[in-house]
C-alpha cells in the first residue's frame, strides 16, 4: 500500500528477488531493480527473470553503484546488517537521490520495543549466527532521519506475531 504504483523502484539489499518480483506482479507499471552484495543471492534472483518483465538484479554495493533516480527506494531488513557508520552513508546517499515526489520505504528492527525485540533478535541469531546486528531504537532512527532532512510516517511492521519491526515511509522535507 505504501509503494508507488508506477515508475522505478530500487530495492536495496533485495536478496534473491522475492520482494522485487512480488512488487512487479502486484503492479506491472513498475520498473524494479534489486541490488545486493551477495553474488549467490543475485544469481538466484536472476533465474527468476522472465522475458517481458521489467525486473532487473545487480550484484554490487549500493554506495558505489550508478543506479537511476527512482520514484521509490526500498530497504527491508537491510540496515541492521550494516555497521552504524555505513547505515548513515546509505541514508545520506538516498537523501541526495530522493526527489520531492519520491520516497524511501524502510522496514527495520526497533530495539526500543524490548520483549518483541528479544524475539526478533533470537530469530536473527538463528538465521545469521556469525553476524553482528546493528539495531537502533525508534527514537534513534527518527533523530537520524531528521538530521538527513527526511520527514517520516511510521507503521508497525507486523501485527500477527511478536515482532519489533517498524516501517518508515520517508520523503524529503520541503526546504
């Protein structure tokens, strides 16, 4: 519901392409590009591309890529896998690419919601046992967004099980 109905969507950290393909099938007026640092995930994603689909997958670092300006940038459960300083670099780059009519949709863990966060943390440790998870509280995310001149609406990430995620729908503040 939050995603643009038409135009270009860049799915940063899009993995094996499940969400990118879902968004395309939900509305075929979208041109979707997924980018990920995992060569294995991008290889799997590319196997999902069929003739006539406006879906593309790129192996690489978003910070060093030359992706097109888009109507929407999507980050779903990505930033908590990235060091804090690089989280800010990604969001800074996005703040420069965002036009007044485009948006950033981000789903992330909220470490300030204690009990559901513990549940999420255990799940992350099972899925990624060797990774450090870099989470922020809702207040910390909002402080960073304010610093980068974003205005954001916030939605609960999940209502059907104990989860601590939040969805941020961000746009540029009018100067």
